[in-house]
C-alpha cells in the first residue's frame, strides 16, 4: 500500500539575469544530494518565463523525510549558495486536489 506523498514547494525569487545560474545550482544539488536521501520521490524545477523566480516542486514519503533533508549537512552546505542568488519561501503540505486530462 502506498501512501500519499508529502509535497514541498519552494518559491525562489531571483534577478532574471541569475535565473540560469540558480537552476544550475539546484540541478547540481538534486543530482548530488537530494536523489540520495531516503524518502525522496521526485523533484521538478519550474522556471518563470520572466526569469524572476524558480519553483521547486518535490514529493517526499513523510514530513520526517523533509525534515531529515533539511538537517542533512550536505543540504545545509547548499543553503548559503542558494540564498546568495535568491530569496526563499517554503511550503510543506499535501495535494488537496489534482486533475489530469
């Protein structure tokens, strides 16, 4: 039996000329840290067409998996680099509605 994932949404506000640099950093973090963590299911990076933001949408098995990710020393090492490029707002929740065509 599978359980519904915990959804983590991060909204990063960035200067448009630095969006590509931020996305490259986030991809590197996903490849080297996130995908190695227990409880991780998937991550999507969504780049705003105006270049002013990036949304990270990820799914995790449990809220504890999200907290373990945030406490991981390798993850903590990325936060200063990310915050040099962008501001961050984070939301942890679960999907309340989803519709697929």
